[in-house]
C-alpha cells in the first residue's frame, strides 16, 4: 500500500468520519453529496451529512461550508448562472457588497468561478460568504463558505484547503 500524501495534523478523513487523520479516503470510500466527492475535511470541522462541514467556536455562530448542486437550464455558460445568482442576492440582502465573479481553476471542471458576498444579518452582524461555482456539462456545483466577518481570517485557510481536496464525480456518459 502506498503511503498517504503528507497532510500533517490539519486534515481529517471524510470516508466514515472515524478514520485516522493524515490519510485521504479513496474515491470509493469518500463521503459524498451528489456529485461532490469529499475525501477529507479540515481538522476541527464536523461532517454534516447532506449538507457539508461545520466549525463550532465558543460564543460564535458556527462557520459552515454548504455543498449543493444545480443544473443549467439553457446553454452551458456559468457566467449567466452566476449573474442570475447575483440578481437574487441583490434582492435578498440589504445593501450586499459583491466581489466577482473571478475565474478559478478546479479539477475536472469545464469552468469555475469565485464570488464573494458581504451582508448584514437580521442580528446586524456582518456575514461573509465565499462561493465557488463549478461547471461540468450542465451540472453546477456550488460550495459556499458562510462565516462571520470576524471569523473569516480564522477559517479561510481551512476552506481553501478543503476546496483543494474536494472533487467532482465524472458525469456518466
């Protein structure tokens, strides 16, 4: 058996959520949400089935990464899908600050983009979202980090690490 990639103490296996830290789960044993393949999660984060991952901190609203999927209705342009999402954000949040979209690289994706959103919640705290949109054919994968602005620097490295490990299942056919 080949040794696992060097991950140090910062990654925890996602396969059955009880394996030893420091190894990646194989594609067949990795956790999944739709076509998202989750081979590992950052240390200190908790797996939430059919949702993604979450990090609890004492006295703070939890940070989370929500994995979801959607389908393009017409054409195969990620930019049009993201523009529709921005329109929804502008009508949903009071005075949202939106940065992007910016192109991104993602393994096995035809297109990927990054979008950032900052807004105030009903409790007047500033919420920050980092969204990765990934397109493969008509499939769209969305990975959204949601955290308080005050927690962003504490969780952003974990999110970036998670995104580097995350994969998408190839489409059938």
